[in-house]
């Protein structure tokens, strides 16, 4: 008989927290038995997330204090931190070594390098020895590490998309990418429940808002991870596509991010400049081989459906990431497009996927719902 894993969600009132509750309510083995928060303490899930009206029974949100952290050791097998980075840094220090598994959805522990962390998260203080213990949780790339992990840091939504887009080039083909320029466009849910003026409907509707035109922390996150990730060789590159052994490299990676008027979903376009001599056929085959055992990354041909893909609306509500690789023969560049639902594959769905691997469940458990098209 498959065991039941007792799960807790801290930050249950937020968008990612609500999405986690929706997924856990339908999961056959992950049982949400504790909801934690602060400002929402004492409220029921359905008060915070109307779609959960008949879900999660009589569970309410409780505050998380040092005393609660001690008590959770006997109540939980895994706790998901759907909290802002400063809160996650504090809570992880409280819960590590008390709860068997901590999965953090924030940016508190994503970047291993202390210098890069200070640059991109200057207000997030964390213990260096604790940060070194976190596994950066891209299930398709570090599945073996997740099976024994006690501390898991999930990548950001844009970072997930970019990493899955570039990994076959760097870790599979072993290419040296001189320059990568990323254009990211995402819906309003990526900013959480903050009330910044630019996120209000009168300003957001119909807009293409360049909120991070010259830099985004997820670019630093991707560089930090890919620089130390292990290669996974794919065969079939016949034109001197890489050094032949070991992983490739990225000389520079920069990103511009734009808010668009959708609620869910994001698209990243990665423009890659490299001297590697690979053609369109080799690239597409390499991506197919790299992700052939990973059902949640769908390698697509740009014109294979009634709408050009990848397109966020083709993955909404699902844990899929659609990826297309194109060779621009005229300009000698590689273009990689990747789309996902930022609240599912970019947050809560990936958290459940990582937990499935950690506790020995099939990776797709609780995550097989197809996309909602149109949405």
C-alpha cells in the first residue's frame, strides 16, 4: 500500500499557495494537513481562494512561530514554503532538521553563490551553510538529487523556462554560447498579490509593460545553476557541435522582462549567439533526445498546431513546458522559445513534481490534467 505523505503549506493565502492547495486536494498521496500563514491566520482556504469552496475540509490557516515549528516535526513529512524570500529564509532556518523535507518556492536559496545572492537579493539574509544544502529543483535535470533531498529550492518561473530552453544546448550538446539575450513576457499573476500601481487593472489591461528592461534576477539564477550543473550527453551532433565531453558554457546572459495583460502564463525567447555549426535538424533531434524521458517538457515544431507554439495559452492549467528550437540561418543564431503556466510548472506544479520524486511516487502523480484551451 502506498504511504500517505503529510504535507503543510505555509503562505497559503498567496497565489502560489492557493495553486498548491488546489493540486494537493486532488493528489492521491500528498495530504495537506497543515496550512500556515501570518496575516491570514484563522481563515479557511475557501475564504482566501473561492475555487476551493468544497475542498480541504475544515482546515484553517495557522500562524507559524518557533513553537509551531517544533510541533510540526511530528505532524508533517514535507512543508512547502509559498512565502516571500525574506520569510522563506527565516522559516527554512526554523524548519530545517525539524521537518524531513522543506520545499521552498521563493528565491531565498536559489542562487548558490553568496556574491550573486547579495547582488540579486540584497535584503534577504540567509545562513550560508543552510544555502549550501539546498538542491536547485529542476526535476528534469536533477531528478537523482531530488530523491534524497531534504531541502529543495524551486527555480523561478522565468528561470524554469530559460533553463529548460538552454539545457539541451549547454548540458546536452556541450555548446559554448557566447551571448544569450532573453526576452520574457508574463502575466500579472507572476507578481503575486502585491498592489503596485502598475499591476492595477486600468494600467495592466492591454499593456506591454517593460518592468525589468535591463536586468532580471532570474538571469543570474540560470547562470549560477548551469555553471555547476552536470552534463547529460546526447548523441547525434555531427557538425562539431561541442567539445565532445563535459558541459558547455555561457559567456553572458541578459534578460528583459515585460508584463502583458494576461493573468497566467509566460513566454521566453532566448536568442543565442554561438560559433557552433549545428543545423535545424540536428538541434530539433538533440532536444527530442534530451527530453525523451521527461513527459512535462514537450518539444514542439513551431507550426504543428492551429496556433503557433510555444504559446502560453496552450499550456495553461497544466504542468507542461513547451519548447521550440530554431536555427536562424541568415543571422547565424539559435532561437529557443519556451512557454509555461507560471503558477503550475513555474511554481506549485513543479513543487508537487519535485515532492513526487522525493517520496518515490511516479513523477506525474496528481499532475496529469491537460491544459485548458482556450482559456
